C-alpha cells in the first residue's frame, strides 16, 4: 500500500515542497523515515504514532517506510508531523487519497492530536502558492501569518481529527482572511517620535540625511547626551515599508521563530539593538543549521550598536560584507545559505572609557593612552563604511527645562519620503534603491560636480587624508542633501555639509 501527501520545510529563509511517500508492507512492526531527516523529523515517528492512536484511528502494525522527497536535501523542523500523520491515515483508508491532492500541510502534533504552531509558515505558504498548489493547511495559531499571502486558500486547523473530518467532507473549514489595508492603517503614527527629543538639532539633521539616503551613522558623545534616544527614533522617519518589504522582513522573523503571536505581518521597520556581548553567530547568523542573525533581523530597518568599541573585534569586522553587499553568506560543509541584510547601521560610543573626554564641567579620568586605545578599537576599514560621523554633545540644562518641542517625526518623514521618490525615479533603470548603495559607476553618472566643487573636494581630501571610500561617500551624502532640498545639481553648500559629517573620521585616527 502506498500514499503520498505534500508537506514543506524551510532552508534558510526559503521553503520548498516535500512529497511524503508512505509504504506499508508485510513484516515486523517498524516505522522508518528516510530522505535525510534531522533529529526533530526522526522524533516525529513517536508523536505521529501517539497522535493517531489517541484520536481513535487505527495505526498500521506492519513495516512502515516514509520517504521525504527530494531525498538529497536535509529536512529539519517539526512542521512535517501533520503531513506524516495524514499520509498514515490515507494509507490505512481513513482518508480518501484524492482529498489531499493539491494541498500542502504543515504543523507540529501533540500526543493528543492537537496541532501546535510551527516556524516558517509564511515562506511555506509562499512556496505552496508559487508551486501552483490549490491551498495550504496550517496550525490555527499561524493562520493569520499565512493569510498574508493574497489570493490563496489558507485553512486553519487545531486538531488532527478536525483535519481528517474536513478531508472526508464531514465538516467545512472556511479559509482564513486578513484585512491588510486596515493592518497598515493601524500602525501609522505609532512608536517613538522625534518631537520628544529636546535640542540636538545638528544630530537630528544628520539622521534626516541618513534616512533620506540610506546612510550609516556613527554618533559619539558623553553618557546621557541622547544617542540611544535619537537612534530609537530613526525608524519613525524612514519611509513606510512596502508590502514586498514587509513580506520579506516577516519571512525572516517567521523562520527565526520571533514573529509575535499577534503580529501576522511586520509593517514597521525593525529596530535591533544587540548587547555588546553578542557572539559572531548571534550577529551574523549561523549554527549547525544556519539561522538568521541580528543583521538579518534588522533587514529593511535599523541595526543599533550601542557602545561600539565594547563589541568583540571579530563581530565588528564581520559586519563589513553585509554593510557593503546587503546580504550575508553562511557556508557549511553540507550547505551554503544567503540571508538578506540590507539595514541602516547606527553606532554609538563614548569619547573615552569614562565618557567625559572634552565635556565641559566634567573631569576626564582617562589617560591619553587609554583614550587612544579605546577609540582605535574600531578599525579604519569599518569606519570608512559608516557614511555619517557626528558628535552628540550633552544638552544644556536651559534647553532641557524648556517647554519648546522639536519637529515631529511625521514632518521629517515627509521630506525623507520626497527625497526617496527622487532617488526611485533616478535609479529606475539600475539595481539601486537609495544613494548610499551607489557604486562608482552610478556616482559618475548621477553625481557630477562643477569645477568649484571638484577643487574644494580635492583640497579637503588631501588635507584630511580621506580614503577613496570616504571620498565617494562624501559625494553620496552631498547627493542626498541636494535631494532633500529638491536640487537637481550638487552645490558647494551641499558638499560643505557633507564634509562636516566626516570630520570625526579625522579625529579617530590620532
């Protein structure tokens, strides 16, 4: 006797369809699973056997062989429990074989037959739709997540008996539905606002430029100057996520098992702030079966590294590839996976170990060698990849006690969105999304400088000993400033402001 049911597993952040073939033949009772199953899949034998029996169905007492095709790809996770159990019920005649045709099943089984939620349901649903299937059956707790996929039937289920009755035509299960427009409207205006930040106008301007052009930012200032407060408000002025970006971001969180139960779709740009004790695998991703790290969880959002020099050197140096390329490649003996990691990096640090170097009214207790050693913990090549470098001084008391509020995030976001639309039109024929991603070829095409600007930039680069990367980043920043001011060309005031955002680069090298 032979039966076949479709399931799905996730590799990286993508899913692929798995055909589960069950063969029951005469012999001593046994239940073998072949097709490169990992430990969680192998253990499903006991969960499936107990669930089938406890639901009152007969479990074959012969030799059972389950093949997971394609057999050359490792299968990991507990989402294959439900399709394995259904394949057993089909081969035993409890469910008609034609009832499962065209459906993809996913879910972890409890011993009593209850269906527990599984990781990666969104990419599984996307894979089912792209492969031309007619629908997917998922755990009830994952139904809203799967319903994000438009124009595709998603059937929620809470128990194995319920699924069997549905497939026999004894009950009806309505496909899950989700109002995406309402979901997006509910999230507008939520979160921290720049209006709460008193003072720090120059830092706010720098973050506006960073948001408008997708530039990375480094902030240096004493404790309590507002670096973290500013960084947490950066997502509020970034352009709203498009549906495609939200879908991609949600897939990452779904695979990592970090998607909140009440959040079927991530529609606010993520903000990740790992502690400085994080490991290399934690920030980049990894494991025996690689999982997304913090750089991927911050995809389409902000990665905030507070106390930058306190991070391990290996962690900081591993950021070079994702900053430049927008993705992370993790290689293992059995597989090579690519995780997206296009984020805006915001780094913050004190000017010295005690935090009061150069601060009026405070005595710095650090020796010159301690200050130098602290600042040089961050390598020059990594600093070169941070476009905007600014100082964030302490806010005077008379400003803190003032009742005057700053500009709201909504007002700043309007200018940012307008600048991004200019860039979208500019880069419509190239694979670039914002000014920060321009290569030298795009810089030459879209950032032409007049003779005065060229002479000024050459003089500044020689005097401050900027690297070639820093030289090009200044031009990118100037292009963004011009876009904010709706200027077609780059002028001296744009270039001068851009140079100011690299002035700390010189100080870090003493």
